């Protein structure tokens, strides 16, 4: 079973309940499982140059942990942590990379650490 949220679905917690029934030779049996699915906003990373540094900004969920990472070469697979944000109490994260100008090419990614 799968669930794909509609494009109009708003962020929030959604409860799904699954019930399996079995009327086999051992007698009737029923198992119920309930899960909460947390739907968050899609990541929309914005970037702009601010006084010679690159400012990155993206939406966040309060209480969660994020890592902003960078790499100067995508083929190397070598990602460095630019900054980690833990237990945020805001819905937006902003960070600066002051060394981006001297880097030549630089790539960024955000990891949501759960």
C-alpha cells in the first residue's frame, strides 16, 4: 500500500490506520497498526550574494536538525559540513558561506537529520 500526497496537501501530521484480518484455520484474528506521517514543505533553497558571501536560506520545521553541506567537486563524493542547525525554533534557516568566492565552483545540499 502506498500514499502520495496531493499537490494541494498542506504540511502537517496525518494519521493512517491499517487493519489486517485473518480468518484462517486458527480462528479469526485482527491486527491494527497506526502510524503518523509528517508532511513537510518541499525544500526551496534560495541563494544570493551578500557582501562577498553566499547566503543560503530554506524552510525548516521547529525542533528538527539540518546540515548544510558543500562540495567543490561533485564527482569526488566529498561533502563538507558548512553548518549544522539543531533544535530550531524557527521555520526558516539562513547561513553564510564566506569562502564561496575563492572556491571557483561550489555545490550545496541540505540534509534533514532525523
